[in-house]
């Protein structure tokens, strides 16, 4: 049988963030921590600056290949990226 969720009128329930939004925010934070410009990271990743901007804003749902290209261009790994997102969610 289905689970019943009770929402109290004085409490607001926030929806879980979308994966692409979490991913984009983490990519932007990593890029900014490194002091990299969007155009430079995009060039190293082999994608357009517009596409990277859309990824960072959570507009695009990038393929695993695109994510791997950007993480490599940022000097990190997919494991570290996902670990960072998971840590952020745990807070």
C-alpha cells in the first residue's frame, strides 16, 4: 500500500532540487574556486561556452560524456564531483 505523507499547514515542504541544478551549481563553484573563466573551461572541455553556461545554470541535462569532459577540464574527477554534491545534500 502507498505511503501517506502528512503536511502540516504551518510547515512548507520544499521539493528536492533537480540533479542538473545541483550539478551545475557544483561545476560553477569549482570553476570559480580555480579562478577559471567560462570560455577557458569550455575550450579545454571541447564544448561551447554557451553550452557550459547552460550546464552551470541547470538548464541542460548533459550526457555523461559532457560531464566527464568538463570535470577533466576543471582538473577533477567524476567521483570527487559527485562526492561534493552528495556532501552538499547531506548538510
